[in-house]
């Protein structure tokens, strides 16, 4: 899955084709996205600038979700 993220994800997705990508959505169970139930690659996402260059800091999706949930409940 990490190979389908960011700029290189666009390139790889085009190689696979829309039909293949849409078909895979119907065949793979997503599971519940709850804290501590994220795949490891979602804990170390590399954010990119608009020009496709990587940013220095990694993104931890579960942490962002946790902060978002706390912010929305206040």
C-alpha cells in the first residue's frame, strides 16, 4: 500500500489502471480504523510538498486522529 501514496503513488496507480484499483476496493476488507489498529505504514507516512519533495517530519495518522477526536469533543 505505501507504493500507492503521494507522487510515486500516482505513477504506480496509473501503471495498475483504474479497473484494477476499483476491483481491489471491492475485494479487500478494510477493518475498523481505530487507535492501535492502523497498519505500520500509516504510522510513518512521508508528507510531501506541492512540488513532490518530501518534508522532513513523518506523519503518524493514529496520533492525528486521536487529536482530531479530542478537538471535536471540546
